[in-house]
C-alpha cells in the first residue's frame, strides 16, 4: 500500500489584473469555492486554472509540542464562533510598505500601483499590517509573477492562513487565492517569505467571504441500495440525522488487527465510533481474519466500516501492469453467473482481465455476506482515492466509473448485499459516479507542512457539497481536524478517520508522529464528537 498523498491547498487562478482601488467597498463578489474560482476587480473575463501538488507526507517531520495548561476535561466544550458578516474589500500594494528584504522594482510589466516587490531567499520578505472590520471569514488574493517559477509561504498572524504556495512560470501575473480565512476584528500581520526562486509581488486583495457560512447539511435519509437491510436503513438515517451537528470518530485498522483502536483506547479511554477494516487480502484469496474482528466490534456496539485497496496481480499500482481498459465491456456482466461468464470468455466477448475483476468482487462478496447474515450494516469504501493517478483502478475516469458501478451492481443485485452503505472516496470530481451510486462522499487529507492544529478542511467540504448532495467525510488523515476550527468554519464532517500504522499506532502506543496526544484527546473528548460509547440508533 502506498504512503498517502499530501495536498497543497493553494490554487493558481489567472486574473487579468488588480485594480488601483484601495478603499473599502460594499457588494463585493464572493466565490463558492477557492479551489475553482477567483475574484477580479476589473470587468475583463477571468480565466481560471486548478493546480494540486502531491508529495509523500513528511514521516520524520518533528511535531511541535502542544503545551496544555490544564488537563483535557472528560467533555471538552467546543467553542461557539459568532460570525458578524460585513462586506469588505481592501487592496494592499506591496510597494507601499517597507520591505524586510528584496527591493522595489518596475518588473514585470502589467503591475498595479507604482511597482512590485522582488523577493528571493529564506526569511521574511514582506510584512504587512492589515485590519478587518469584524469576526468573520475573508479571502486573500495574492497577485504575483515569476519568470522561472517560485515557491513561497504566506502566514497571517491570528488566523488559519499558514501555508506554502507555488507561482507557475509566467510572463505576466497570476493570482493565488486563499479562501475561508477566519479573522477576528482588528489588526493583524501578514508575512510573505521563504522564497525558493525569484518572485515579484504586486498586491494582495482582502475581501469578506461567505463560502463557509453558506454550507448546508440537509441530506436524504435513505441509502442508495435498492432494498436496504433494515439495520442499514436505520444506520444511514442515524448518520443523516447527525450530519451537520455531530461528527463520528473513526479509525482505520491494519488488516487483521485492532492495534490502532486499542492504542487510542489505552491513551484516551475511549474507542472510536467506527472501526474501518481492510479487504485487500480477501480479494486476493488470503484470509486476514479481519471479518472476525468486525463481527466482535459490531456485537460490542461499534459501527463497522471497510476500505478496499484492491491488489491485482500482487500490486495496487498503475505502473505495475494491470490494464483496466482491457476489462471494460458493454455487456451486462454484473448479473452473470460463472457459467455464463465462461461462455462469454470462450466466445471472445470478454477478456481475461474481465474475469479477474469479477473474481475479485466475488471473493470480497463472500466476506461481506458474513456480516450481512448477522444483519450488520457496513460503511463500504471501495477503490479509494479515485483520480490520484497512482492506482490501477484510476487509469482513467471512464474505466474507473465502469468498475465502480460494476462493483455496486454485482454486490447489490447479484450477491444481494443489502447491508452496504457506499462511500465514494476520490480526488477528482471526474471520477464521481453520481448520487445514485454513493451514500457518502469522502476525502483523504494529508498536509505536507505537518501539524499546526488550525485546520478544518473546509475547502474540501466546499468541494464535496459542490459535486454531491450526500454527507461528506474524511476517510483518511494524518491529523484530525480541530473540533474548534470545524465549528469556526461551519465544517461539520460526518466522520473523521485517521489512517492505520504509524499515523495512529507506534510500538503499541498512540502515535504522536503526526499529531500530539493532547490534540488526539481534545478530538475524542469534544462535545461535538461521537465515540463508540455514545452511539445511539
């Protein structure tokens, strides 16, 4: 299994220019999603582009200790943030402030104001004193240029804006937008620096933003399975009722092991509400013993979940050879038994790859039936991280969608697995199969900068609500989102699950490699988070 993707949270949005306007404005344009749209003060058309950068998570990155002045209470009361929305827009020109390093220049052409600030090298380049009128969310749009490309960082004191960004090579200016930045009313300090490469900073536009405020959590209560098991129906109704109010704790476990959830319990005294097992071994014909653990977990009142990282020919990865395109067929193979499939194979209507795909699905079905027979509903997450370009099932969107829908149809209609609640987990909306095939949408969030305790993941919640009407969840992470910041950003995930192995358990103890134990405890003790002992449906 791969070491999972990190996601850089800034997007390059090509704007036609910044205005010279420097006074507060009313009626400013706001955007639905910082990932896909930008704001321009000119009347010229705006061209937008989207960029994401993926790297391996920093396994050895040191974690700054969290110093707790008092122990975490048995019930941690999450802060209730009041939002006082006021329309606001102000443009800051970098040449109007004394630079810490760098120089004022007239390069490149097309800048606003009287010049740009040229930055390169480590340390702070520019420090700006800014002020905002109310406690609310804002967006920051940085206009910059670089001949050969550059990377830098932007930090706003007293906010959740602290991240790296990349400026693509360009003859003109690009704009980098950072949305959903919560600021309290009054003065703040904005710092840009740590530049790798030479960058030219033109201006930064700060505007009020309503993206987070506009998030909604009204969802349906019936799963997409045609005739769901009563227990599955009841569980989904329970989940839908919690969504927007409470978040379920969850934990991914290594195959055939409870080491991760035991480490959580031994450190915190509470178990997660959801135990996610792994079906990888079963789809290769190997018995990992995990279903027995899931049966015990359900009997003890926990919610059962399963991920399915599917090894084909001994590998998960696209580069190792399984060609999904060769498996794709227009025939309705989801309902065919073994005899019919063999006849089609002999006739040359389907390929060896098609038979391999069906065989893997059927092997997994055998195990899931053991849970169905005990009337245990399962949160089922097949083919994770769709669209990340790493795994064989993500070779292209068309083939992936064929496979996902085949899994759905064969498990539902052929195998009669009416206990499944389907989780779509992806990184590219082109791979989303549609609301008829998913009960929950989820994202895997790994941050290259490491832990800072201030993230809610709201930009991904906005993405989820844009592409689907279903509840949204974090299916994998290295660091749990802060309950306080989820409240601040109106970002109310259905569940949040830490990944297995070193992300959560190390040498039999709770891992602090990516998140301090104090913040594990805060999450599990929060009055907005459901643990196993609090499940009620």
